[in-house]
C-alpha cells in the first residue's frame, strides 16, 4: 500500500510554540492564534515538497471541541479516540 497522506502535530513540529508564546506575551494578546511567522523555518518547504509528490496533508493538535473553527477541524472525541 502506497503512502497517500501525512499528518503532522502542530505544536513544536510545525509551529515553534516558544516564539509564538513570546509574541503573544509581548502583544499582551488575549486571543492565541498561530501565524505564519510562528512556523519553524523548514515547515512550509517540507509541506510543499510533500504536496508536490501528491500527498494529502493534515495537521493535528490539542484543541478542545469548543475551540473548533471549521468543519474540517475535529477533536479526538469526534473520532471516538482516547488520549
């Protein structure tokens, strides 16, 4: 069976959480949203290379169901999974 998709963890795999948290503290942000500038330097090139090879991509992170923003984002609870 050929590999058809790759799913990455968001925190500390795609996103440098230390940088994001420092930015949020400096901005005194009450809303914590990752921005492109929070990505590790190699994240986008890696994703682009995988897509160029025809792979489907996904990102997963620890997010409560109440924080879901789109129908495409799911909690492990919606998959009947335990952490």
